[in-house]
C-alpha cells in the first residue's frame, strides 16, 4: 500500500518536537543550533518561545533557556539508547 505524503496530514507537533530534538544534536557555542530546517517549523518553534527569531542572515538560531531544556529532553526521549 503506497501512501504519498500529500495524502497524509502531517502532525506539526511531532515535527516540531523532532526538529527541536535534532537542533540539540547540532548545538554549538552553548545554545546555538544550525537552522537548516523547514521555515514553517522554525517559525512555530519561535512562536512557542523555544528559539529566538530565526528570520535573520545567520546560519544558526539561538535556543531559549526553555528551548534548550526541552531540546535535551526530546533528544533523550526520541534518540538516546536506553
């Protein structure tokens, strides 16, 4: 059974959680992560107060204190071996 992505409604909450967890994987300078993710997703993370405004010329985004803690929690939950 082949189901195309266009036929499915994405769960943006799950997408946001996975992207935030992956941002944790690319952390540098303490709280900066590469922002090579979908712009709609980074905009939602910004609206939730998890990252600072991604609409700038830098190639990285700053995670807020709350975003950094949540990114670590999600990375551990989604990707760490138990």
